[in-house]
C-alpha cells in the first residue's frame, strides 16, 4: 500500500488526475478485500461452532459466546464507515458461507466429538442446508439489531437450536 500512496502523491503532483483516481479505486478495492477476509475468518469460527452444535446436538457457554462474539464482529466489520450501508447485503452471504465451509470443516473435525471424524466423514455428517440456514438467520440479526442488542438476540436464537 505504501507504493500506491507514493504513486498517488506523484500522480496528483504531476496533474495526472485520472491516474490518481485509478489508484484511489485500487486502494478502495484493497481495503474492501481486507475487510472481507476478516469477515471470512469470523464466518469460519461461526460455522465451526454451528457444526459442533448440529453434530453433537448440544451447546456450551463457550460455543454460544464465541458465536455471539463472531456475529458482533461481523456486524462491525460489515458496516461501512458511513454507518448506513454494508459491504455485504443480507442476500449475499451464500458465496461467503460456501467458501468458509471447508476451512470450518477442517477445524471442526478436530473438535467435534473429540475428533472422531475426519474431514470427509464430517462433511457427510453435516446437513449443509440447515447449517447455512442457521448461519443466515444469525447474520440477518446483524441488519435488524444494534450492536448492544445483538449478543442477546444471538444467544436467544441459539437457545432455540437445541
């Protein structure tokens, strides 16, 4: 990013405004990609715990806390600086959930039922549609609730799963 800023400064000083605008667009894209990578990391953590809940048919305070924290973090990351719009709208999560599933399965196979499943076995055991429905329901809470309300709403939703 440092080189892009140097190039931006030089483009402005040289009066090459279209080049400067192109660099700004590139910087905006880099910023959005960094935010989306952070969101994806939270989605992996979210899915790991949802997989554990689904397969073990139980939940723990630790899992619920981790899910609630992930949802709050996703809300904060997803909300643009203008506080009025989002990087990802409510109908755009499917692709990101699908991308997060494999890393989540890799992690979850170490944790679910004390690691008795390997990746392929766990992938066959999960109900992907249910898992994504749960995740989407939780993600939709981020659009409807304030950050202060979100943890409580998430915990309430999780109570209904088991």
